[in-house]
């Protein structure tokens, strides 16, 4: 599918966004292993999250679905009759592997062509230290993964790569393991797994850079309200700085400090916003964001220590760098090369087509602001975050921009174009 985008004349209004993708994955998995029923409201309907739900159903878990909520009845997993297809979802395959490593049966997890090129040695190593019998393709580097469940033991593990998925895989494995696990992070990554585990009466604590939890835990199913996805909100936040006079309010969005590093970047660039009506729901901070157009954004430098908490928003920062005064430099973001696409290459390649002054680095990019963009044909690389970022680039390009393979936004945010329509943006599809 192609989407044709022209520079909007206005972006104004109030929106509420679908539930956070990362929290939805984790709520589905925790619900499948907790005792009793877990009722999940405002869940993400993105394809990745629905993949997690299908996988737990194929493991014998009872799921009741409707538009308003998902009810999951926790139970022991049963051996799947077929290969578990994780499709495009790295979160599904990595977190579910942590649970399956302890289950007394055989399972195989695979995915689409993109997922089968994403590194899995980063979870295989700690799981094997815990006693797991797990194998991957190409000397244990890539999916498909084969797991023969065994009793696991706790470990002390120092993270080599800052990754919330790796950390969460180990946490899920520890829930069914003997003994204690300590995980030491280089940089803090998003902590939704830790917060949900604690909310469901789990035993987990943090001491400095270490996360400590006991094995053989019993969790209690509860009602979980999932706040609006902050990574999705970031596209709308950024859009207000692209169109003079823009003003929006985003209601009930997640404000977890391990996710909102993008707001710190916006502040350094000179952008203005206000946080209103702050509260805590299901152990997650939530609030409303009011954002208004700000002139004369300035370029910034993104350091490696910042990257884990803005990993999803880095393509958006490239767009803002195009209108900012001076240079915007991103470093330490090599992890972007092993996402759904090589996001460093994909965003630099496509922005160059539009006329941006952007230079690819091994671990990031350099954007020189001030160069006018001109609409042309660009490609999403079948990556939802690239498709959405290129939509923002289209807002500042003269003449129309055509984005190829735009349907990939359904992976995380099927409502993306509809939500922008609510704010006054028009799209044509072909």
C-alpha cells in the first residue's frame, strides 16, 4: 500500500492513543502465568501484540477477547502441536523463550524473514547459564529457536548490551527457576517488566545498577490498565514542531521515566510542552501532554548513555534535526542496525531522497538542519517506525511525498493515520 502525504496546513486537537505496545506484550505474558484471571484494558491492537496473544493461546492458555478488554486465565502451558510463529515480533520470541526454557516439553519458535535475521545469541547465552537447553540457527545466532525445557537456576548476569528484551527474558526465566538472580545493567533500560511483576505481587527489587529477584514465584492475576504508548505519542509530539501554529493535547499517555528520554531531547532542542494531570495506574506513571509549536529548534548531541531510553524515537530525532539550527548528532545507537530494518541505513537513505543533509555513521548519524526537503517517492523498508518517521518528514517537504509499503504501521500502531486525521491531516492511499 502507498500513502500520499502533502504538507498539512494545521495540526490541532485532543487525542487519546492506544495502549503501550511494550506493556501490552508483558501484560499478556504475565497474565498467562499468573494465578487466576488477568483483565487487561486499553491494550495495543498492533500485530506484534496480537502475535504474543496467539502464541500463548497455542500453548493452551484460555483468552477471551473484545474491543474493550482481554481476559487471560493463567494456567500451566501445554506442549504446542506446531511451531510457534512469532511473525515480526522480537519481543514475543525473546520474552516467551524465557518462559519456555523452564517448561517440561519441546517447542520451536520462528518468525518472518526479518525476525529470522535478528540476533538471539544475546538470550541464548544467559538462558544456557541458567541450565536451559536452547539452540538457534547459524551457530545459535538466529531463529528458529529450539527449546527443550529443563529446571533452571538463578544466575548473576552482567548485561553486555543494554536491552530491555534480554533483561525481561531473564526475569521471566527466573520466575520458574531455583534460587536468586541478579542482573546488572550498563545503562538503565525500560522497566515495564519489573513494574508489572511487582504489581502482580512478585518479589523484585533494585540495588544501584542491579535488579534482584527470587525464583519460584507465584503471581496473582489482577486488572491492568495500560496507558497510551509513549513511543506512539512521540510522532504527535514531534509533529507540533513541524507546522506553525500547531497545538495538541495527548490524554492518558505513559510517562515512565525509562521511556520519556525523548522529552529531555525536546527540551534541549528548545521545544515547549507541559505535563498535566499526573497519576499512577497499575504501577505506571500516566498523565496528559500539552505540546505547542515552538520556533527555532536547535540541534543536539545524543550520547550513548541516552540511547536505551529513546531507541524507538531516534528516527524521529533525525526528522527534527532537518528543521533544527546547526547539527544533530546521534552516537552509540548501533542497536538500530538489528531492528525490523537497519534503521540507521533506512532513515538516512530515505531522508537523502527527500534532500536532507544527513550522513550515516556506524553507530548513528549527523544531520545538518536548514535544508529544505522536497517530496518524492520513499520506502518504509517494511519497518513501521521508518514509515511513521517518513510521514513526519512529508509534513515539511514541498510537494507531495509517496511512501511505499506504508501498511507496515499495523505492526505497532494500526490507528496511526486515523489519529493524525483527527488532528486535521489528510492522506490518500493507493
